[in-house]
């Protein structure tokens, strides 16, 4: 079920859903844009670190730690977009051979499972972020930043993952899979 352009098409009842899909998809696309910007920032940090280390002979402290934290934020912010664009890992052997109602049932089941997982991840991430903020946990590396800053992107990332799963569920339930 590829959903590269969720704002296109008509619903199963023939009602145009373009604006509904656009409204539902905007937070997913916004976080994907944040993810892309973080990739660029991480790339720039690595380029600067390489320049300092190999051309100036003065390695920068904390760049490795920073890029590790950026990977967490990049992955978290890209979760919903990857699902919406059908880029997540799936069990293709089942879905590729299924047709009609069986395929639709598998798509609905998969969306419900992802929604449940996203709900658990959101709950867990929220409580982890709040605990580390209230406890005052800092990173042990050279940056010594509050660890909840690193964990915070997991909350909106898991929320938009659930939203993307909801969109896939609605598409499958309405028989509007693309």
C-alpha cells in the first residue's frame, strides 16, 4: 500500500478527502522536514569536525556525541513519514501474496498494530522525558546537556507515527488504498 500522495483521490463513498488527508499529513511532513534539516546539520558538524581534526590538527570535542544524538532525533522525526510513504520494514511475503479482502484485512491489522506500538512508545517516551527532566539527568560526554533534550523528539515522532498508521487504517478501511 503505497501512499506517496495521500492528498489525492476520492474516498470509498466518492467524497473528496484531499483536504482531510492534507490536514492529517501536515505534522508528518513537518517532522520529516525537521528530520531532513537535522541530517544537514549532522553532515555540517561532521564536515567541520573533519576539517578541524585533519587540516587544523585540533579535534573538536563533542561532535561524536552530537551526531549520535542527532541520529535519535532524525530517526524519531522520520518515523511517520517513512510509514506514510510505505518505507518501513514489512513482511512482504504475506502482503504480496494476499489479494482482495485478505490484503485489506492484513493492512488494517498492520495499521492497528503500529497504532498500538506508537501509543506505547509515546507513553514510554513521555514518561522517560519527564523523569529525566525532573531528575536533572545530564549526558556524560563532553557536551553535558540535559538528556531529556535528546529524548524529547521521540514524543512527537511517535505521535506522528500513530497518525500515519491512522491514515493507513482509514485508507484500508475505506478501500482507498493506493
